C-alpha cells in the first residue's frame, strides 16, 4: 500500500473537484511547480491510486434500470464467478461481501425486460451461482467520488502547501483544502 502525503491529497482534492483541471492551475493553487504536480499525478495513476474518467449518469442517457444483485455463490467457485461477472459489459460493480450473500453486483440495463433476460438467461449460465436477490434502484440520491479520508489517516502538513479551496482535509497541525 502506497502512503500518500498531504501534497498528494491536495492534488487529489483538486482533481476530484474537476478532473480536467490543468496541472498549471493545480500548481498555482498549491504553490508548487507544474513539474511536481505532473510527477505526482503520473505516480498516482501508475500505482492505480487514482483514475481519471468521465462518469456517466445512466438515468440521463436512457438507461432505465439500475439493479443491485446479491448473489449466493458456491465458495469453491467464487473466483471463477467473479471473473465471469467482471467480463459482462452491463455489470459495473463486482464485490465480495459478508453476510447472507457472498457477492454483490451492480448492473445497468436499457429496460426491465433486459434485466429479466440477464437474470433468467445470463446469470444461470455461470457455474457456481446458487441464488440471487435483485433490487432495482428507483432513484439515485447520492453517488460521490470526492470523499476524503478521516483526519487520523492524513500525514502531517508538508511545508509550502497551501489551501486549494473550501473543501477541507484536516490534519492535527493544519487545514488543507
């Protein structure tokens, strides 16, 4: 696991507000050089800590059905089931879970009929899935990508870094945005 310092978190906070922010603007906000910002972002991308992407709101582009599907899986087939689910284009989240079910997937479908086809034709073709329970999202009230870690996980303040905006990242010694 890579340790992030306060400068990394400040750069990430700028990108979370607007992933298209030029490196020069981030550098100016933080009082550092553009080269430092560029190197930091390249490292964060290379290490898989951040990903910069366009996030589509499925409801605004004609996707009528978003479903959370809980899966009861034969534990001996857990990894194979996950691999097959990951390969499905309309499945956007695949996770192992604790509790009554072993996995959770989120799928997007053009219609409830497409969801029904997925549930009755595609899922049963995956060996190891014993049962499923589906919930359809009626309205998405919150989905955020701009969260920060709690205060106790942020490293001490780095000299030369200054506030970037009203969004606060707190450490014991300073407030950094």
